[in-house]
């Protein structure tokens, strides 16, 4: 069934990547023989995951490479496949346990439509597992992928750097999802007035608990001041006076300035 499309590919002198749930028998032997004879280069890899998740993977790969997703439900006979159904990529790297497709020739408008559709599904989805799956698909269809390589002269320093980068990545993901607030412990100071209003409406243990929370709000800022060798009471009072303007304490420069402008932010 594959011979007609293989003959068409041979005319182009371009390599072929086949991604399928399973590849064996005549198909495998045909591709192998053509490779050995030098008729054309091809490589077959197993599709990632399984079930509906596998279908989602293959649909996304097809979309990103400009191919048509082919399944038993869509195509009854593989003889009907044409080169129009195939996608393109700048390069494909196949390793023992992973395949990397680089520079897929996708249709940007179709990709954007799919992204918008998935975002709508994500908003409506209530189940946590399904939300994670949709977020994964959105990530796959986004503009790019970054690889962060970390090196250090010693194992201990390597671990410390790795933990710092993991913290930074988690903070960045959280910020992109839910936004940012002013840092340096100032966002907590902003909550004090609202908590004071709440305390006035409480009684008994609830009131005591709320007062403990209120008293703890200034602790991060005070600790930053102490670590900098400054009087924490003075720093707190100064920040409290200007907190509505987004002014906070920059421990690095020992100045009071706008936290957003200084790049001191928290997710």
C-alpha cells in the first residue's frame, strides 16, 4: 500500500520520516531494503504515548509540520496518500529514545486557530488531569523551546546552580500564568489594611489567628533589612509610608525606590 507514495518520494531525493503506532512486516522490510540499496533514506519511529494522548501528539506533529494526520478512521487505504499529505521540516534528529523535529513548515494561521481552540477548552475544563494535558499541548504548539545547559567546576556548585535555575523556572512559569506583584516583602505590607478591616469583624480564636497573620506580614521585609545591617523598624516605617506608590526597600543599593522599575518582583 505504501509503494505509490514511496515512488513519489524517491523522485524528490528527500529523506522520509514515518511516525506510527507500530511498524513491522512488509513495511519495515521495504523501508530497510531501500535504505540498504541507497534508493532513498528513511527512518521509522514509534509514536509517543498511547490512546487518545497519542492521537493528540500525532495531530500536533502533523499541524506543526504542515502534514495531514492519517488514521484508520480517516484513511482506509494508504494507496490514496499523496505528497500533499506529507509535512516538511528543516531537519529531524532521531536518537535511541527520542526524536527531535526542527523547523516544521507549519501554517501559522492554522496553528493560531488550534491554540485559541485549546485555550477555550482549558478555560472550560474542570478536571485537573485534563487541564495538564491541554497545557502540554499548548506548550507544544507555542513559538519555541529553550534548552538550559548548566555547568560548574564542582558537583556541589552544580547542584546549587541547578536548584537556583529550577526556582527561577518555577517562578517564571507562575508569573506568566498568574502575574507579578512588587517584591522585597512589600506586597505583604499592602495586605495589612485589608486584614485590619477583617479583624474588626472577627471574634475569639479567629480574631487571634488573624492578628498573628497580620503581625507576620512585615517579617520578610524586616528580615531583609536586618540582613542588610539596617534598622528593621526604620525600614518598615519608611516603606509603610509610601507603599501605595509601589515604593519599597532595595537592599542591594540601600535605597527606597519603585519596586517594578527596579525589577524587584515576585510571582
